[in-house]
C-alpha cells in the first residue's frame, strides 16, 4: 500500500515567518499535487509537479519535487494570515489517476 | 479553469433514508470521477473511482451496496448513500479529471457536500 507521510500536521506561526511542509513516501509517484482547503470547501489545486527535481513558484510559495519523485516540499515565505488553511499533498500513481493524500497540514498564521 | 460542482451543498436526513449527491463537471468532459469522504480535521479518504459507462471501483472497506455510484454521462456522477445512519455523517467530495485539455495530471475538486444524518 502506498503511503504519503505529511509533516507537520499542525503549524501555528506568526505573520512574516517562513515555513516548510514535507511529504515523503517510499513509493515513486508519476506526479504530485498540492492543494489548499478552507473549512467547508473542496480542495483547490495549487500546483502539480511531474518531473524529478522540478521546482515551481507561486508568488510566496515554492514547491519542489524530489529527484526520485518520492518526496515533495512546500515552502512559504513571509507567511500571511490569508495563508491559513489545510494544505494537502497528493501523489498519483499509475492506477487510473487515483490520488493518495497525505494527512494534511493545518496551518494557522497569526497577525 | 475547470469547474466541478456538487449538489446539494448541505443535506440533513433522517436515519434510514437515502440521499443522492450529484457531481458535475461544468466546462469539460470527465471520463473518470472520484468520490472522497472527509472527517473534521482529517485528510481525504478515497471511497471509489467512477468511470463513465461502467461500474465503479470501490476502495477496500467501502460498502458498494451502501454507497451507490452512477456515472451516466461524461459530465455527471452521482453518489447515493442508502439507508443512511448517523455514522455516515461526513463531508463528501468529488473530483474529476480533464482528459481533453492536455492536463492529464490535473484533478479538480467539487465544493463538497455536508451530510448530517439525524
């Protein structure tokens, strides 16, 4: 069974601080996606990484896919209260597009 | 961008009744849709994969006779929770893949349906 270990599960920081969320697996994924979810809403896709070693930037968010395509990280620079939410990583294997989700990281950014 | 809708957004039903949730891809065709459930403060758990025109594939531990899935067209999949019980109360979310836009890795989620069984 493929697993995706996401850490930390909870993170409470002050506005302006930097943070990194990690997703690790012993399995190789064909792609990995990062989502952000607000309470009572569905996840919203932030980015998809496909190539090993790939780095993508989305304003203050930097996403990296490990060289072996087994792990990924999300780094947020100068966090703002608007970044508060549940961040989810999800890896896709080659079984018809099924996504395997990490446990999620509940981020709280205090002003 | 690809938009997925769900209806209803919230539903309250009595124990023993059945509830149908619709998932629609509004601006693209989705040969595959996925159904998840999510408990408070937890991640998404895949329930089943819905393929247009064929039977759904259920994940281990998910009762196929309780959670009926129908994917009758390329833009609509439905999840029916039969004989609902309070333990079925949860947040149900669907997702769909846009296979026609060159974004084969992209998966888009609906806004979710909050089911409360009393």
